C-alpha cells in the first residue's frame, strides 16, 4: 500500500501568527493532530502538532500569546504519495514523530499519520490471520 492510499487529503493550513489556542481550536474542530504552517516569508512549510501545543502548555506558556510560528517544526521530513506505508512508518520511527506532510511537487497534497497507517494495515493483517 502507498502513502496516497492512507493520507488525509484535507490539510489544515495555518499561518505562523495564529496563536496556539487558535491552532488547537482548528485542529480540534477538524479532528486532526497536526497543521501545516505556511510562512512564505521565512521557512516555507512547517508542521505544528498536538504534541507541540501540549509541550507549550506543560511549560506554563500562555496559548493566547504563544504563536504557531514559535512552536513550528521547520526541519520537516516530507513524504511522497508514492512512498510505501513501510517507508513512511520507517521515517516516523527513525525521526520520532507521528505525522508526515505529503508533497506533490512543491505543494502539500496531504498528511499521513501513524493512525492512518494503522487504519490501513489492521484489516490486511486481520485478513491474513484468518487465512492462515
């Protein structure tokens, strides 16, 4: 199976000036664990995850004053839609993260998460177990 088969094509995109509270509200409303942060003036594409928001709160920072840009990961590993799910899982495992932005050309085409991969693998493994 390929990343294109598992990825979510509805990508939440925010700007670096969004507060963490605004980002968290948008992520919660869309039931996603990450947002693509688009900042054409500096680093281009980055990612803000629920873990980034949680870490900030754990440090006692104010989510109404902290911005997405301050907490965005800019050293991002990108996936291609043609990667296998094994490639994506390996990248996540080695990098210690749970989301990959999927690029088609220079544009975000989707996001694939650990949950997406498990959702795809579980039925295949279940079917293999019943055939054995």
